[in-house]
C-alpha cells in the first residue's frame, strides 16, 4: 500500500551509493596500511664476516674483517660468552673493562675487508693462560662464543666461537 506524497523509489539508490562509498573507503584504508608497512625507513644493519684469533702472550683478541660491509668501531659492541658468564665491550670501555679497542696499524675507526681490530684485556701475570675483560676471564682450553653487534639497531653483525 502506497502512501500519498512519499517517493519510495529514491531510498534504494541512496543506500546503495552510501554502502559503495563506505566499502571503497575501507578498502583504501586497508591498502594504505599495508603499503605503508612496506616502506623501510630504518637504517641497514651491516653484515660481514670476521675471523677471530687470540694471542694470550699479548692478551689480545684479534678480529680480522674477512668480507662484507664496513663497520665503525664507534657503533659496534663485542660480546664474549664463556660458560654462564658474559661481557659486553665497546670503545667506551677502554680503561675500564679493556685496555684497548682499536684498529691495527691505524687511527681509523672504520673497519673494511682486510682490516683488523683488536681488544686488549688484562693478563693474569706471567702464566699467560687467560685474558680478563672486566669480570670475565677467557681461559686457555675453553670455548668462547663471540658476537659483534650494531649498537644502533641492537642486531648481530657477525658471530662465531673460538677455542683458546
């Protein structure tokens, strides 16, 4: 039964247009959210390979850059794990937990493929069977896990293990 004065044929097209507009806005929002997540604004974490060797007579641990991205000594930290003990060293630890944290033969802080840097710890005396970095002792005939970490992102650049 039709009521006089009301046009019922105009309601359906208005509702349809409103629904299409709402669906279009929702799809645009979803696409925008996903597309925004794909843009990477973070800085690239360097990746490289190090060969690590220890000289107990010098109380030094050498890190030879074997290839990959260059790294700055100012933006890395070296972590040593021995058993349940761990120490983290940066250039700021010179004079505190290590004697030296520097590149071999240069005053440079950027380490490229072919370059070497070393960490010098304290020795126990004349017996040369361990190196101390703060409270952690790297002892002869023990396995030590090492990691080089980018301090800006807290992500690992390189890691491995060595046997003293």
